[in-house]
């Protein structure tokens, strides 16, 4: 299969492209497309065969459910058994990178929800995603458009790196805005639960839902509540070593020592840090990937997955990265880094 790349303007995507891709979705073909979080691999959510093709292209395990993307609030009621009040409290975030888990209706095929009695839904804000879903005229089930356990794609090139020749088309709308996946909140139980920290901070969700249950990510990346939140996820091919604790300066010092040891042992090393902190590694034979300006977590989020992919392309065997405080987007960054580290966490200053 040849994968076609359809380039569009992110703000004003050409209507012909949206109509053509929307029609393809409706008849059961797959379309990769940009959202404000990461690129998604979409299928007609009402077509079980199309949904199975998404799992096959990604090599995604069948027990990891997909998020259903809608263009309009009026498309939601047919998909769910009931609409709890909390949905209205969270409507302030729509369209945008917030996903809610609700009791599903019979309309939603079990392929989409991995057999669960609940369905995850969101209303993307990206003009390409919205235009495409509208053109398709059906809800679009879409996970991130990456191969199993790879970092999520934040540009069309990342999608091709993983799925070229495995899907018929990708709409290229440039880089995504947030760079990390949506925040997932489960509203199907007695109390709302944060299942996955994401592009909207837990604090922002809590300000609309004061009884939100959030539990900090386990340091070893285990014990995540959501099915399919596989421990090994978002990972580069290289081993990632995550330095946590201490002050930023203590972490940088410990990283520098470890990096020097690895280089001496003949290991190819990559370092992923804000530009200013990369300066400390001047003169060392490493590959570098910047996470933007120091202290600007939005920039780190936008660059995180691209940095992992760039260091993989550079052929490093180990990536050194620094942890984040569980505050605002820091919680999301720490969650993704812990999963990528798969337990290789180095505590500093204790
Ligand atoms: P992805 O778009 O690749 O980030 O994957 C979607 C994620 O949404 C899954 O891995 C789940 O963690 C979450 N999700 C989707 N549906 C449900 C559901 N019914 N219950 C809980 N979590 C869900
Ligand atoms: Mg994913």
C-alpha cells in the first residue's frame, strides 16, 4: 500500500481534501489526521471492520480502547446510556483536549471500547480534525497514529516513520499544538477520576469538578487505573534514564556524571533537556534534543515526543532526561517520562 500525504493549511484546510478524506472514512478506510494534541489514526466508529483495521495497522492490543471523536455536542447523546451532570461542568473545555469516559449505548461497537461498558469521547478543537469529522458525518474512533509503544506522533513525518505503507492516507497539517495526549476523566462511576493526565492540567479539571480523584503516578510506572494504559508506552527505542528529586542543579550534576561514565564505557548517549541546561554538556560527545526554554512546561510538552524520536534517529542507546514536579503540565510530562523510563528512575539528592 502507498501512503498518500495530503498537505493542508492547519487553520484553513482545503474543503476538497476534507470532503475526500471524510468520504473515505465513512466508507471504512483509515485516515491519519492532526488534532491539537497529537496525530490520530481515524476510523468510522460505527464500522467494526474499519476499527479492527486501526488495531492491525498500529499493532495495538485489542484490550486498549479507542477515543471517539465528535464534531458537535449534539452527536454525543446517541453514544451514551446517560449524561451525568459532570459532563456539563466539563463542557467548558470543549472543543479541546479533554476526554470523558461515560456509560456507552448499544450504538457503540465493542471493538471501539475493547469490550468495556464505557466509551471515551472528546470534541477536538483543531480545524482539520473538526472539518474532517464533519465531512465524514460519523463519529471517528481514533487512537494516536503511532506503532505500538512508540512515542505519539506530533507531525505527519512521525506518522510516516511508523505507518508508511500501512495506511492509505495522512493529512499533513503541520505540528500539533500541545504535543501530548488529551486528559482522560472517567465520569462513569460515583466520583470523577483522572485516568490519564494530559494537555489540560489536573488543577484546571478540578476547578470545574472539585471532587475529582487524582492519584500521583507510581514511580515505577505501574498501577494505572485505565485499562490499556500499558506500562510500556510512549517509549523511544533507546533506554531512557529519568533523574528525579533534588534541585534542578543537583539533577544536572548527577546527569553529567552519569553521562560521562556512559560515554567512557563506549555507550552512545542522548540528553533531552531545556536549551539552557544542555549548555552544561558542552564539549561532551552526545546527541542533544532541546525541550525549549527552561521552566516553560508547555514548550517541553510540545517537544517531548519529537525529542525522543530525534534521539532515536541519531542512534543513541541511552537517553538521560530530567523529571518534573507534579504541578500543572509537569504531572503530564512526569507521567509520560515514567512510562518511557520503564523503571529506570535515578533518585538525586537523597
Ligand atoms: P490513545 O488515543 O492512543 O492515547 O488511546 C486512548 C486511550 O484512552 C486508551 O489508551 C485508554 O487509556 C483511554 N480510554 C479509551 N476508552 C476508555 C474507556 N472506555 N475507559 C477508560 N479509558 C479509556
Ligand atoms: Mg496512544
